[in-house]
C-alpha cells in the first residue's frame, strides 16, 4: 500500500502503520521512503513516486517502455506555475503568527 501524505511528520502514515501492526495485518505500507519528505508534491513528483513504488512491488502493471526504457518516454506534464499561484513555504507560514520571530533585528 502506498500512502502519499504532504508534510512532516507523517501523521497519517504513522497512524495507519500502527493500526496495521496492532491488527497483525501483513499489508506492507510505503510512504515517506518513496515519497519525498520535503518539497511540493507536484504532478511529476507524485508520478515518479508511483512509478518507483510500482517498479518495486508490481512491475507487471507498468508498460514495457517504463520497465525497460529504450528512449526517454516520460510524459510531458504542463507547467502550471503560470496559472497556479505559488504557496508560501509552510515554515514561514507557521512563523507568521509569531511576531517576535518575524520582526527584523532592527525592529
């Protein structure tokens, strides 16, 4: 099972892993080991993570060109940066509620 969760710590992954363990369920859970812990979960990042997961656990589900590529056959994903406004980094967003940390040193 692949769990894609943005941000850290991995609350959903830890909770699900605990539930699977407590119920003695043999389901293998993948998450932050395949999905990057930092950075934006763009379409390309999610596609790469899913491809990595399938290569490790179910390569027969992937097309031949992905399993044994002879040429660069990566799908072209549109650049949404011109349409979608950027998100502020979560660290700075968390600091915005803390005036002492947001002031510059002169103020």
